[in-house]
C-alpha cells in the first residue's frame, strides 16, 4: 500500500460560541476565540489517500482528480468564508479544528473512489492541528 | 459515521535546553566514539519542538477534545517549567543516570503527560533539529491502544 498526500491552503474566519452557555461561560471556556466579531486563520489541509499504484499509470489516483475534488468540496465551500455562517455542514457545531477536520473527512470520503481516504490533517496554525482517520487505522509514523 | 472515525488533536510546544550525551558505562574513548561531538564535556543545546497528540470524543457543547488552555497549563507545569532553559543532564533528575538522548526525552515527556485527565495521550513526537525527530506512543508503537 502506498500513501499519497496533497496539501492545500485556505483562509477562513470563525468564532467559538455556544448559545446554551451564558456570555460569561462562553468567555471563560473559549477565551479569545469567543470574540463576537470572529477572527481568522490560514488553514493548511493535508489529505492522504491510500492504495496500490495502478500497473498501467503507476498512480494510486490522478493528483489532478484529487485537486479537483479538493477544489470543489473544500475550497469552494470554505476558502474566504466564515465557517460559522457560510458552511452548511458545520451548522450548529462549534467550528473547532477537530470538527472542521471531521466535516472535511465526511465531505471527501465518498468522493474519493480510486484508492481510499486515509487521513485528513488540518492545521489551524503551525502549532495546532487535528487528525481524522478511520478508527483502528492508527496515525503513528504516518506522514 | 463519526463512531467509525478517530479524531486527534496535535499541539506543538517549544523549549530550549542543553545536554551532553555521555554514558558512565563507557570509557572516555568509547564515549567519544559513540557520541561524537555530542560528547563534548561542556554540552551543547537545541531548540526542541514537542508535538503532543491526544484523542477522544469532541464534547458536543464545546466542539473540543480538550480545552487547549487546560492542555497548555498542564504541559507547562509537567514539562516546560522543568525543561526550558535548563541543562537536561543537571537539572532533570530522570537524566542523572540516563543519557538524555531525544529517544529518552520522548519517553520521559510521555510519562509526564500520560496522566492528562481530559483526553487520552496518543503519542509524543520530539524534534531535536529540523532534521531529527523521534516518536513514542507507549509500548504499542502502532498507536492503536484503544
């Protein structure tokens, strides 16, 4: 099995606020991420696909095809958008790195039909990221 | 769907420390041969990067596996306060009789962080320089220790 990873970047804004909490609780739990006017990040997304190289093309899947899937499913939905207000799949959820990574997995998984989605890693900053993968697959030592 | 998925959060921390690789079980000559310039008697230092990976279910109320403020405070208390701008050989008791290689540093940091109460520690990765990094995930290196 071979793993291939494609990286894309998108810029988006968000804020953390749970309407069930009081204003004070929201501030205490979410800190500066609770700023009502939101804030933004340059997100880096690494999408890893697993599979056997096709004997004729030598490819697990055509990177062009993966690029188009990422453009359609992620860039058009999230790039230069407000994650709280403009992404239907995140409605009602706090757009933490964990939740955004899971939503991206759920968007991509059914679209990747050559090879199989192995891991989604979403960096919110250089020092914070979330990984999403199939339970039991393990992430140690993976790219 | 989400029951079939595993989510981890990875957080990076930095500290600067000095060390010297030297084993009392080896002769001077052997130490010099095995550890090379890392055996310089006065030690040397690195800017270490520690990557902490945690897993768990995101709390539906907060969307978080663990509140980063809790994690930052815990890592600060358990690791950074003791390691940053210190000599690993002289200031960290665990390395009085253990060579402070980054392998051993990974294990020491894992031991110090595994009791984090809010989520499960999956693994520790320590980058000694841009070219060297080491990982420890407890005794099962598959990282699959559900």
